[in-house]
C-alpha cells in the first residue's frame, strides 16, 4: 500500500508515520510538508520525503500523480495564526485543501483513480452557544476563520466523495492533550502546558479558571483515529462523511487533580494562575462536551480518564519517568 | 440608498427590483446579471443595468467599487445544472460568491466600507435522512453540489461578517411556488408546473407520488424575506448569520386539492401522472418540513395554506383571472 501523508512533519504526522512503519502497514510512503519531513527509521519500503506548498498551482497535481492508495491530509495553519493572518489561513486551510481534492479528481479523469482520503478536521467547526453535549447532527457555526476553513473542507470532502472522486472521511479531532514539544500558536496550548511543563519540572501558566470544561484526546488516540479511518469500511457513513471523534470531557480542575494524583503536589505547585481575558473569551466559544454515538459505533475509541491521558504522555514522551 | 442586485435578471431578482421601485426604497439601483437586466419602469433614481460574470477576475472589484449600501446576491447556477456541470457549478456558485465577498473586503481595506450583504441560500443545504421537522440547529449535509456550494457560501458569509468585512445575512429560501414562466433546470420544477400549467389551461406532468411532502413559499413571500433582510437589525443574529425561512409544508396531494378548490376538477384533470424514478430519487433527499423559530421571531412570514399560494399566483401573474 502506498500512503501519502500531507503535513507529515507535524506532531501528529510524525507519530502517524511511526505507527505505520511499526505496523508494517505500507510498502511505500510519501511524506510531504512545508519543511522536508524526516524519513522514518527502520522503514524497509520505498520512501519519499519532500517539501511542498499545495497552495502553489501545479504542486498538488504533481504529488497526486504517483497515485497513492491512501492520502492523509493533516496540513493546516493553526487557529491562532489563521485568525491573525486572514489571507494565509484561507490560502493554506481552504485553497490548498481544495487544490488537493481537485488534483485527485483530475487524476481520476485521466484514468480511474479513487483513493481513500482522510481529512483532519477539528471541533473548531462548532461555535457557542452549545447544548450540554454536542450531538452528531448539531450544526457547524464556527467562531474562527480556522473553524470556517475546516467546515468548508468537510463540505467539499462530502461532495467529492458523493460524486465518486475519492473515498473520503473527515475526522474532527478533539484538542490533543498532552501535546508534546513546545507551545505552538494555538490558543488551546495551556491545556497541555499545565501538565507537560510541571511533569518536566517546569513552570506553566494557566490563563483561565479551573471550571473551564473542554474536550480532549491523547496524541496516541488521535493517531489511532486516523489509522482506523485509513482502512475502515466507509459504507456505513453514507453521504455523511464527517465525524466528531470520541474524547474526554474534563475541566481544568479535573486535569489538575489528575496531575496531583500522578505527580504530586510539587508538580501542581508549578502551575501559575495568570488570567488572560483574551484567551478566556476565545475558550468560552469552544465545545465542552460531545455525544459521539456515530464514531463510537464505527469503532473509534478515546481515553476515559485524565490519569490515563497523563500516563500516555509519560510513557510515550518521557520514557516512563517523571522529570 | 444605493442597492446592488446581483442576479437581477432572474425571476426573484426582477420581482425584488419592482418591489424596491414601488416602495421608493432606493435612490440608486445597480442591476447585474450574466445577461443585461431590464431597467425597471417608473424608477426616478439613478440606475445602472449591466451584464457581468463575477467569476472573472477583477469583475467583482469593479462592481463593488461604487460602494453600494446594500448588496443582494441572488446569482446562481440552479441545482440540476450544478449537478450536471461540476466545474461550472463551483465556478459560479462558489468562486463568484467568494470573489464578491473578497472584493468587499478589499474595498474596505482601502477605506472603511461595510455594506449589508444578503445572500440567497437554499434548503438544499440539508440532506436526508431528516427528523420530522428540521430545526434551526440541524446540520447541513447537502446531497447535491449546489447544496454544498450554498452551504460554503453560508460559512464564508458568517466568517466575513464576524470579521467585520460586511454585515451579512443568509436567507435559505424554501422552494418557490408557484414559479411563473417556463420550467428551468431545477428538478423541483414540477411543484410549480402542476399548478401553473393547469391554471393556464395547459397539461402538466407529475413525476412523483401524491404523498411527496415539501417546503414551499410564494415568490411574493421570497421577495418579502429578502426585502426584510435588507434593512432589519442583524444584532440578534449574533454569529449565526444563516436562517431557514418560514414556509408551508404540504404534500403534492394537498397542492392538488387546493387547485381543485380554486380552479375545479377541469384543472386537476390536466395533471398527467408520469412517474420518473430519477426525479423521485432526487426529491426523496429533500427536506419536507421545518421548525423555523428563529426566522419567525425575527419577523419573517410565509403563507399558511396552498390556496393562498395559488391565489397569489393568480393575482400577481394572471391579472386575477384563471385561463
């Protein structure tokens, strides 16, 4: 199987690549990002890693010409940046996505070609006010340009799939927590920072109150969602190709309690409260809880406690040890 | 007030123009369509009527440069045509709409400019299976490229409005019935044909069963929706800028009974049953009924009986007489 990952240099892209190599799921890998992705270690198949910008005319066509069996589209400008730079957000998150879809269609017009396409969407397609739990048929009224661009990517995905140009599925990821590495420009960064930094013996800033509730899944769960989406039977989806993924609804206070149970009071004391009205306002428009019946019935699973989410971080990122 | 109508040569565009002239609502009118719209009779203000294709680079910028106070965007490729010609549908229904929005934003970057923008959407943004009544927070899962393009236009409208580039409202029109004139390429044509043609003494073909239920409003109601949207206070909409309009949920059988009450058995006998599996399949994916609380609370109103809808057709199109 030839698998193409677009956005392969990002956190989820790297973890997904490693997972595929570990599983021996692919005999050919094409890894694309705006910076050249690292070729995975221990992969015995054919691998190509290249830097490319899909928003540039002709680039998507060139990448798709190799006719991968599965395409995972992870590339995106994050929410904070898409909000700060309107043109860039639409160029990368909408135009490049559409260019990819269209390149697949054009390739298929030459001779039959219908790859599996996994599109990474986000719970940012939803915008407050919300019901207690967001159901599978709740409308998408994003409160960011990023969320708008993802919602449009979903609509296009469904239409291109319906027309038979590819076999698409849109995966709405919960906020990924604990996100390893350094903070990116996402306003949601603090949800990870307040766990990751104390676990490494570092201070972290909490810009919101402890009563803030949000929807989380570990990086390991996020990769498992995408992995499942790459090969599962899509027939049960019908024309409704986009799915909110399972996750864990938890308050910041519950996150902190889990940290206390696992790393003790010393770690919790490293969280510094610095309320930030701007971040508080952004976060107040974000989903708090979901009822993800469809995804659950299709075999998608996430963590059920924050203790589990923290333990996964310690296992996968800290070699099993707390710093 | 300077009002720009894009798609002014169409049925709704012409009726809206006449309404605005009748009311003296504008002192300047700019009428645009792919064919040159007729200048309205009896209008004392400044009028410009021009043929233009907004999907061509630079055209939207030129039209918006006159800085109209209100822009009504009606132009679209109908559903049947957008389904038959994928590229043309996306070019006109998506690219041209986005070009218009973007032209307004660019004009505003030169010096402050924030017009009212009324976007004509459609209940085609919804796709079966449905609940008994589609509520205001039901998700948009279109089953046509036309519906997809309209749903994307709605998302962009909300984002551009949220960012302050214009003050937008999206109006999801019910199927307009009785549509005057000749059938267009819309698969929904028969809903009007089976009334309009018999009222004019002509035969009409009914391609579906009498139990088919659908969502209707008269041309007069459709124009009233747009007229209201042009000047109403949009503050109560918040970030949720797109509204399903009120309508009348009726079966084909109920339409025929109303025709019988108003025009007698002779008219009903002109309806010829010719079941068409293709049209039956398309129609089975269409909405049947809505709960339009939000629109009702904001002052939008439609007809409550099909007798009323037929009488409006007789008054507005047939000079009060049945042929």
